[in-house]
C-alpha cells in the first residue's frame, strides 16, 4: 500500500495514499472511539459542512483574500461533496473533544485534497492549497461548525416533517373510517362516557399535527448563524465585508433563509436554539408515545383485554406461547420515545455546560439532535405503514362495552338527578344488571326516553335542551 507523509504540530504521520482526509483527521480517529458513529452517518451534516466551506470560499474570493484559482477549486470540491461525493471519508466520531475541531478539520482536509487533485496535484501537496490557510480561511471551528450544524438540522427536519404529515394523514383517514363506531371513552382507565372510535383517532391526528408548526418554528431559530465570528465572535482574521458575503452565499447555496446573528459574541456561545429544538422533539415524542400506549391498550387481548381494535400482525410474538402476536410496532416506537427524552436531557446538560465564550460540548448536542430526528422520522414512517394503516375495528366488542358500561348513566343525570344516577350506577355494578334495565325497572324513564337519551346523537355531542 502506497503512503504519504503529512506533518502537523505534533510531528509526522504516514497515511494511506488512497485516503482523502489528512493527519489531523487520522489523529482524531485514533483518539475518539466513543459511539462508533462517524460524521458520514448523517449525510445532511456532511452536505452542510461542504456548503459552509463553499460559501466561505466565495466570500474570500470576492474580498480578494484568496486566489480565484484556489477558490474555484475549493468551491468545485465542495459542490461535489454536497452532491454526495466522498462522504465515506468523513470518518471522525460524532462525539469528540475540541468543540468540533476534528469535524471541521476532517472537512477541511477532504476538501483540500479533492481540490488539489482537480488542480492537477497529489493529495497532501498542501503547498499548493492548504486545509487551514485556504479551505479554512476567515473561519474558525467555532463559527463554521455551529453554522453547519444549524443548516444540517434544517435538512434533517425536512423528512421528519414529511413523516409526521403522512402519519397525521393516516390517523385522520382512520378517524373517518371509524366515524360511526360508538365505543366507551375512559378516564383513569375507568369507564367514562361514550364517544366514537373516529373521534379518538381524529384526536390523535390533531395532537401530532400541532407539532409540525413547532418544528418549523425551531428551524426558524436555526437560521440565525454566527458565521464570520471566527474564534469568539469578534471576527478576527476576516475582511470587513466577509461576514455579509459568506452568510448571503450560504443562504443561496443551502436554500435556507440564513441570516447573520445580531451579536456574534453572544451567538458563539449560545445554545438556545438547539435546546428549543430538542424540547420540541421531546414534546412530539411524548405525544407519539402516549398514542402508542393507547394503541397497545385498545388492542389488548385479544380475548381478555379491551380488544376494541386489532393491530396488523407483524411477527410471531413468543418463543413459547403458540399463536401469540405482540404489538411490536408501538413497542418499538415507545422505545424510540424514551431515547429521545434521554437525548433531550443530554442536550440540556451539554448546553448548560458552556463556559465563557464557547460551549465545548456542542458535538454531543449535534449527535443527539440528529440522532433523535432520524429516529423519530423512522418511527413515524414505521408506525404509519406497519401499524396505523392496517388497524381493524372490532365493532361487536365496542358495542358490548357500551351496552355493559355503567358510564352511560352520565347521560341520564340531567333527567333523573345525580342521586338517582349514583344509586342506579352502584346497583348495576353490584347486581350485574345494565343501567337501562334498572332505570326501566324503577320507572324513572320510559323506553322511548332511554332510546333517545342513550342514542349516539345524544351522547356524542352537545344536545341538552331546557
């Protein structure tokens, strides 16, 4: 295997000639073996890093601090990477020391070597185009990395929002399909009053749909970046016109409404937008988990539980109990929810750990946010296609629960009084008789009155007349 020698602050190292990254990336690979998840696991982050570097090169070219030939080579290399080239060369573990420096240098070195080959040189011939002096010109990890993070999270939000929309539509469709199925509502796992299964599923759809706007709101906060602030937000080593140009170019390249932060010193250490996004992901995850809890309860049985709905069977449920089928899809979603909640705590602690002009824990924030968004996206798609769309209603079971419920007595309270209703409910509970049978036996209401008062039209919506 042919090798090349590269040099940095700590000395010389041999690298395989076929690697596109350089010596600082190699050291980071050796140092950080935490998650086993490299940068390339999240293509949106690789794309965003390339876009930031391209925007910087264009701005540096325009203000005259980098030769046009070098700038064009950098821009072309960035365009290739943003289009999918060499993603496997982004090899550093997502969690790393150095506040993201290893990720930034991984990008700088791959871009530099790709640009060098396009200029007719060999990898590692940095005298012609250097990872730090040229690719990283007018930048620091402390502005390039968080800016790329903000862009990558907006990219990651796009498929997540689509997945939520699709899941919402599937729930809404089930709401329409089950609109005529009367069932018992329950509070605190006890019989409450009747509703339709359609109302229950439509409630699920509305509940999740609300968070689409919240995710968009979080993405708007991510549009404010500190690019141009360099090390701590003062803009050291940049041309006075660089920041405005770099941010404008990044907005054009990314297609996102990127704007410069109003105070770069504040923006260089502030993790508020990440905390807000993490909180929104947790909020959505909690809602999603509650729905899956409900699906598991409603489908429990099939003979000795609620059994009001049947989830589509996905796989055998036991190695010892023949015929058992478990609600594996909602269970997997619930576990995703727990992980997202845990990730939110990690993001919260990491954001609080910032010191003075920088937060060195940002790599963990990036890892947890991107991972949560990907997991939620996959969980929503799985729940939609492998569970919700195949749910069937057990109409007879729903009807039996309503007929046998004591909760329907609530509909009679305005007509027989609370005391009578309480007495009838207690008698029904202890005797096994139905509410209807006991009310008729005592002559409190006629059969016609009961038919009207216990009809779906009367019990499922406001109807009381003076």
